[in-house]
C-alpha cells in the first residue's frame, strides 16, 4: 500500500472511531459533539422563522434538500432557549463556538462538496447568528472553504489538540482498563502527524497551522517523558515521513517481548494475525477472544453506569454536601448515605444518555433501588422503613427538577429479592448483547474486522445462553407467559431463546435469530399424585424451583412454542442434557483439523498457546 492509500485508509477509520474506542465518548469534546447531535436530531418541527434556509439554498440541486434540512436544524438550535453552547464543558474563551464550527462543517462535508451551495448555506445560518447574538453568545459560523479530504486531516489534528489534556488526565489515572486505550489513541495521533506532515510543507497548506500547533504542544521534554513513562512507549523510526530530532516522534512499545519479535510492534496487527492466520490453534484464538470480550464488556454503557452507581466512596465524597441529600446524611446511617448518594449520581447521570439508553438505565435504576430496599429493610434490617422514605422522597425531588423529556418515573415492584435479581441479570445481559450486536453489525456494514467483532458477539451470546439455560431447568406451566423474572420484551425473553440469544453466521455474514437456532427451556408441571401428596403434607404450594424440580414432569413440544419432554416419575433421576451451543465455523477453522497435513501445525499451535497467552498477560500494550 502506498503512502496516499495509507492516509486515505487512516481517515476512513476516523469515521468509525467510536467502534474501536467507545471511551472517546467520555472526553469533553466528544461529549459536546454528542450533545449537538442529540439536539439536532430532536428537532421535528422547524421554526417558521427559518425560511431563509430555503430561500438561499437551491433545493433542486442534488443534496440541496439535505443541506436545507441541516440549515433549518441549526437555525432552530440558534433560536431555541436551550443554550446548547453552555453544555460544552470546555466553556472558556470561545471554545464552545469553535467546537460547533468544526462539528457543523463536518456535517456539511458529509452531505456535499459543492462550494457554491456551502457558501449559500453559511450566508443563511449567519443571518440568524447575527440577529440573535444575545442568545447565541456572539457565536458566528466560519466557512473553512476547503475540500472534504483536507478538512478531515485538519479535523483529526484539531480533535487531538482539543482532547489531549483530557486524555492525559485519563492516562494519569493509571486505570487498568482506560489507560492502555487512551495511550493507544495518543500513539495513533503521533503516527498520523508523521504520516501527513511531509505533504504540507508551506503556509499555503490548509492545515499547516494545525501541524505546527500539534508540534508546539507535544514536542516538549516534559510531554514526551509523560507519554514514555505512563504508556510504556519509546521513540521509534517512522515508517512514513522524515525523522527529525526536533520533531514529534513515532511511538512503539518499550521492551522486546516474544510476541513483538514475531509479529512486529503493532498490537492490532498481533490481534489480526491471531484471529486470521491458520497456524495459531483454535484454543489460542478462544483465549484471546475472551480477553478482548472482557475488555468490551467492561466498557458496555450499562456496565459503566452500574460501576458509577456503586462507587459509593466517590459518590459520598462528591454529593454528600448537596442540599438534596442533607436530611439523608443527617441520619448518620452509612447504608442510607451510600444509597442516597448513589441514587443522586444515577438519576442525574441519566440525562447524558439518548432516549433509548435513558429508558433502559431508568428501568435498571428502579430495579437496583428495589433490590437495595429489600436487602436493607428486610434482610440486613440496618435501615428502618420510616427512614427509607427519605430515599423515595429524594427520587421525587429529582424527578420534579428534571425536564419532562428526561424524567425517570419511580416504579416500585414489590417483588422479592430473588425475582428482582433474575430480572436484573436478564436486563444486563440484553443491554450488553445489544452493544456487542451493534459492534458486529457495524463491522458487517463497513466490512472491517468482521470475524473479530462478530466472534466476540458469538462468544458472548453462547456463554450467556448456556448460563441462563442451566439456571432455569424448566418453567412452571402455571406461570404467566410474561413472567416478571423471565420476560422484559420480545427481544429479551427466556420464552424465546433464539430471539434473545442470536448467533452470527460466518458464511452468510449475518446475525440469525430464527426460532430453531436455540433449544428452548422446557415447560414443567407437577404430577397430580405428587401435587396431592405435597398439598396434604404442607397445605400450600411450594414455589421454590429447587425444591420442586424432582417432582416435575415435562411435556412434548406445545403449541405455544415452549419445548416439553415426556412424563417421568418424581423419584426418577434424569441427567439433564447440556444446552447445545451452535457455532458456524469458518473454512479456516475447519482446515485446522479436517486436512491431514494441517494436524501437525494444529498440535504445534496447542503446545505454544501457553507461551502466547503468558506473553500477552505479562505485557500490557
């Protein structure tokens, strides 16, 4: 691949950066971009005052209608009283306006590259910025007047310059999960700078100032020392571009571990080799898929929300002095204080999510609080019910303060701890499944790392299918078909295992959820004789599944779709079959064992798998 191709490839990858780095959404710049996206997408009806957009932009020209629609959305943002610029955390100097300028030009370039229409677009929107300076913080929009390719390079450099200090703070935290990912991001920016700098050697280059600002910010002994020490990187020779002592270096890992001797110094290359080259054994592939799946599980949005919710020490330090929590803190009850600060954190955090995730996380927060109430007022009894009312009152206060579109209604279920726990487990699985499913679907759509991302999805759904299948031997026939413990929605229900635990077919390059891909959980009833006997002895029906499992019988496939097996006596011991896990192997996987000449390589792979695994564990990228 020549240098021009490498640059184009790198820029293409910027369009899917959140696919590889979900943590970027935690940076201030990206959070503000997300706020702008949400604000523009929430606009359904345009203000009549925005008619100038149609007057200035020719709708008959290709993509003109899209540009008019964007113009009207920007106009509505300017005219609204939502103070969108005030939502930017980098609220110093003119940063919010500057960030929005880059966001807007990026939107325009995604629609059109016609300079005349772009000029007309800015003429229209700046009519509104000039007439509404008082509510739009004197912000005006600048036409960068450069083509799409040059702007993307300029934008990449800008995003680094504006996010670097934020990333430095994340790196400095030395979080085992976050630090390596942010370090990897910094390394890519360094290498990108060296990739493009030689094509921009004079002041006529549209992004020469950005390159110089990049160099001025980074090429300092204290900055480079920080990166070398915190990220365990060192300066290496650049594959592309000149290497000067007074310039930004390319970065590579310190040391010379076994894997880097074999595969080079690019961790992503190692992953791709392990995932795609047939000489590595299947068990080794499995190990690495587990490692990378665990990382992704940690950064699933709901899992991150749960960690924030249950970080009691941090929440206490941050929120215990807030007025809304005064009466709770005054009770001098640690558990009450922990839960109160956690509710405050969780509820206020909901506003940062889109409508779909806000609804899911609101449901989870309700369940979480019900579980805490049951535990602390009934099981541990360290909070009396009269004091617990303060927690419920806190929720009501937060609900009254929030916007109607962002409120989270309190829905107390009155269920016992066991029922709540089962529903919470299913809810967390489905939210995480949707995250992995989205990774896989994007990979399929963009034709990038399909096997890697979709193998993570398969491994995750297979593991959880086995878990839920084994934990629920069978359903009581008398149970509601939408039992609280087992049914959340049509896509998240143990009554339809195929829909809830879909699989990726590597041959069709598609995610399948047909009715026959998973074995359904059996439907059980109590044998009449045993039921009569138990009724005489106890006088009531035992609901505990572990106590009644031996007295249950199963029926054949029923018309409602739940699998049933034949009658058996209550004292008869039956070995339940393990749930089948369906995997669609790739042709590469099959060749490892099916072809005679491949077997020695396969067994050799087994023998060295421990070495590869140990090397990766001992060395952190």
